[in-house]
C-alpha cells in the first residue's frame, strides 16, 4: 500500500476515484483532472463518516444501491465548487447598467408591460443574482416591477443558502452594499424588495429546462470552466435558443465562446451577443 494511504482515515483507491469522477462527469458535465483526487477525498470524507462506511469502495457500492440516487445529490453538493462574490467581474454589471438596461427603461416608459428577464445559471449562494437585482433596482426603479431574475444551480443546499440571502456583514460592507439589506448579529439579510425580484430553483444545466419564455440576458459565469468542450458547446447552443433576438450572454474570465462564433458575436471582455 502506498505510504500516503497509510495515514488516511479511509482507503482511497485509484479505481474509486475513477468511478466517482466518471459519475460526476456523467451527471453534471464536470471534468476533474487526476490532480483533483485529494480534493475529492477531502470533500466526500464527511459523507463516509455520516454513513458509517469503512472505505470509498463501500461508498461507490452504496451509490449504486437503492439509496444511491438520494446520496448522489449529497455527493454532488459536496463536490461542486461554489466560490462567488458580490459584483464579481464587475465589468458585466457595468455593461448591464450602462448598455443593456437604459434602452429597456425607455421601452418600459412607452409600454409599461414591457419587462426584462435575466437568468443567472449556476448562481451558487446568490451573490450574482442579488448583484443583478441591485443594478436593476438602480436603473429601472419602480418600472422594474414586472422584471424578474431566474437563479438556478445544481447544488440544492447552496440554493437554500441563496434563498435565505444572509451574508457576512463585513463582506457586505467591503462590497459597499449598505442599502441592500438589514444587519443584525454580524450578518446582513438582503432586503425583501431585492429578494422578491429573484426566483431560485434547483436545476442541472445538463437536464431539460422546464422554464418557458426567453431571456434578455444570461449570466453563466465560472460554471462551464469545469465542463469538457463538447458539453460547453452544447450548453452555449442551448443558451442561444433561450435568448431573445440580440440577447446577451456573460461568461467567466477564463471561458471563451470561440468554438460557437457562428452564433455569438464577442462584443467585449467575456461578453457575447446573439448574432442576428
Ligand atoms: C464557481 S460557482 C460560480 C458562481 C457564480 N456564477 C459566479 O461566477 O460567481 C459554479 C457553480 O456552478 C454550479 N454547477 C456546476 N455544475 C452544474 C450543472 N451541471 N448544472 C447547474 N449548476 C452547476 C455549482 O454548483 C456552483 O455553484
């Protein structure tokens, strides 16, 4: 047995890692490199303790048994990377504020039933959709009553956190969010006015999308980076089908839509517009 395994609490064989990473890829599109083996051990070890299992071999067997489907949800919640922050990659929020929303505001002035629909796909703990809501509130004000943000994520636990909308007060102060919520006990809770603009739903982007209608803007940032190229391309083509004519797609700083340049035009840093 390799020396590293002797000090482990649970036996962790290469074939266990291969099985778990293949399952993760099949269910979520997420590709883990060999070097992520330690990370996966660290993220799943609590599940083994909780289930009182003796090894990852047993955990793999458990996932294939009658309780496997339910456990898979917990496993995926443990493995996903949820790093996010308010106004992360600020240029997208500046573009929304300066370029996208002002013409929509003028349209609403002519037709009060007009509205904007934004999708935050892979919203993690909610900082992204709440940042969008703050910009929409600033630019549209009471005109934004019919406008909505759909915020979805694969991870059901993180969706509950997002819906609760409570964040560390210090972090909110640093992000200058003083009028975004009410503070107590070291935490700031997002105002109900902003919460009401966002609908949170659990959704695996690889599955069917039950929502109807099209979006003006889709944020899918720092999600596709974990997917293989084919999954990314398929997803981006599906996003195109869910955007209104001339709609916008924002992706993360290390993501590029070069391979689907026939559908989207790059109009700025990680900012794309549906080609006509
Ligand atoms: C790093 S966070 C990005 C959060 C936010 N978009 C941002 O840029 O700050 C990635 C999120 O994508 C979600 N995710 C990963 N695979 C997914 C899938 N197949 N369907 C839906 N969400 C997924 C994860 O659960 C995680 O919350």
